[in-house]
C-alpha cells in the first residue's frame, strides 16, 4: 500500500480549511436573526429607526458613520473612511475597539467565526 506524500497531505489539509472557511463566509441568515436578538436593545433593523445605536438597516454597503439621523457617532466612526462589507463587519464584530478605538459601542465582540458569519448574513437581508 502506497502512503500519501507529505505534500499531498498538506494540500488536502489546506483544501479542507479553505472549504470550511467558505462555508462560514456564507453564514446562515436565520441563525443570524436569532443571534441579533441580543443586539436589539441598542440597534434596530428598520429604516431610520435609531436607538442608542444607529439603525443597521442597509448597513452592508453603507459608509461607516453615516446612518441617517443618528447623532451619536464617535469621531472615529464618522472619519473611518470605509464602507461596511463582510471583512470590515467581521473585524468589527470580533473586536469593535480594535477597528474603531473611540467607538462608543460598549460591546466586547462576538468570539465565534460562525456566529459572526451568521450575523453578517442576516444583516445582508435587512435592506
């Protein structure tokens, strides 16, 4: 019986990691909606309905610090100079203060990659 070469095993392991990452990147919007319940005390997903935090309706694709009618943005968020996309949302949901140090959001972050992917998938549906 021939043993697989180390390079074949490394390639197979890399393919498995990439495949699992691709599955997580898509996320499950229904699971994300359930997770979002904990965010509702500060954020709404209805258009122009701000709470302590801004409405997250249409957040994916929107410039940071620009929700209509929300006056409470920190200077860091107002001047962030980026558009919310999967990568930025994932980083922010992981550790908000690492992305925007003066963020006023008092939230430590979501440690699980799958949970973050699910939340992002849900936020993509609220347009």
